[in-house]
């Protein structure tokens, strides 16, 4: 089973991404860049960890419901996806592995 780590720092929320609190409320992480291989690897029920590693270190964990392509492709060829999460609950904070510069890490 794969685990998808998604970072939600305040700095991203200022530019249109959802804040950690909005993700907890809506259970949707919006417009995160993944490679096609990463997107094809993810299956419903895989683990999703949402992290806020900035001044407020908080964490939530849930299960992947679905990912949906937004139609946008980044300049370096990654596709942007909305990640829908079920059973998202607060969890004890620990940072986990380092995220890529995109704020994403898939651990298989």
C-alpha cells in the first residue's frame, strides 16, 4: 500500500492553494503536481498524510478516495491533481520524510 505525503504550508495558501484547515474541512487537496507514474500508482484506500510543517506543525491522516486531473500541466511536465481524502483525522505530529520541492512525496 502506498502513502502519499502532501505539504500544506501557509505560504502556499496565500497563492490560492487550500490551507491545512480548509483541507480538513473539505477533505480535498487542490492542484498538487504529480508525475503520471505517481498518479497511476495511487489507488483508492491508499494512505494520505497531510502535513503543515511551518510554524504550526500539525498532521492529519486519511485514505485516498480519488485523484482527479485538473487539466493543468506544469512547466516541467507534471500534471496537477485534486486529491480527495476519506476518513481524514488529526494525528500526532511527526514530520515524516522530506517532501519534494512540489510539497509532495509518494512512498511505495
